[in-house]
């Protein structure tokens, strides 16, 4: 459909913008971390490009009503988020929590409004994923968990804004320091939509029976939920998922290993000739 093609183009542009900012970082240098850095437009461009692509592609497997409105709004909000971050980086000023001038406030409020649109449209997609559709059981499960995890990731981002906004009255550094503890939770929850639908799709090109394809997809989804869920819980408890308690690290690593194992098993079981034919025909 036309809206899907448009979203894919927008996703490619956002992703290319992220890559371009990596080039800017390499040429101009400057800090990699902190409120003002080239990493932020690079991260946002790459992340929103991939997420928009994944959301658009996943939507083709579900019964999404008002498809043009939902996908169009999601794409527009993604563009707003990336543009705000990128423009503020080029202006050399912080993007988040920055209301020090009317222009900075306009950018900050625009980003907040874009975030709200992302949450509403993702909720619509999540609800649609539970409607009956022609998708395989594995694709339905992967879409439900992927969109659900994306919704959690966006909600965590909203919590970060809520935590940092009062601190911004003290200083922008205080706002960033207060919100940064939830960055691992935000990042971990955003990954499900990128990997789980692809896993389910790839199982469709194996020689396995339908029940095995579904089982492997469920195992991969469970592994992701254990890994991401552990990181989210640790972040909200104020523990660093990387340098925190060994128990949490082991649980998250075990979940990640299960997801990777499901992916490796799927790749090993692929009927590559069938996958190649399907890819060529789809072009």
C-alpha cells in the first residue's frame, strides 16, 4: 500500500540521517556523551529509522484499522523526534528538558507532543495485533510482544521526562542525571519490535512443521522478555544492569542466550532456496 511505501522511505531517510551524524562526529569530534553531543542525533536517527521500518512491516501482518492515519501519525511523530534532536545538536544546545528560551521550549514541547503521539499510535497497533488475522500463530505472538515491549519502552521514556522535568528547575545537568538511570530500561524495551517479528518471519522459511515454528518463536520471545524484563526491573530499582548484582546479570544473560539460541536454530533450519525465491518474487 502507498502508506507503507511512504513509511519505508521516511524510515530510510531517518536512518541515513543517523549515519550522517556518525560521520559528523568522526569529522568534527566533540563529546560522545552528555546533553550536547553528535551521538544523540545519530542514536535517534538510527533508532527511529529502524523502529519505523519494523513497525510498518509488522503492521502488514495484523488487522490494522485506520491504517493510513495510524502509520502516518507514527511516521510524522518519528520525524518530529529526530528533527528536534538534530536541530538542537546543530545549534549546540541541549534538547531534552531545555526550556531556557521560547525557541528551546518550543522544541522541547514539540518532542513531548511527538512522544505522546507515538504512545497513542503504538497502543492502537498493539490492540490491533490481538485481532484475528491471516498471520501465522508465531507472527501474531511476535507482533503482540514486540509492540507491547515498544509500548513499554515509550512509557519508560515518558517516565524519564516526568522525572527529569522537575529537576530541570535546578539545572539541566540535574535533570539528565535523574533521568539517565532509566536509559537501559528504555533501550532494552525498544528492541523487541526489531528482533521478534523477524524471528517469526524467518521460521516460516524452515522445513519445520507449523507447531515447531510457533514453539521456537515462543521460546525466543520468552528469552527476550526475561532479558529485557530483568533490565527494566533493575533500572527502576536504581541498579546498573551492567555493573549491578550478579544475579540480575546472570538472569538477563540467560534470557539473551535463549533468544540468540532460537535465532541460531532458525538460521540453521532455513530452506535458503525458498527464502531466496520469496525475496526475489517480492521485489
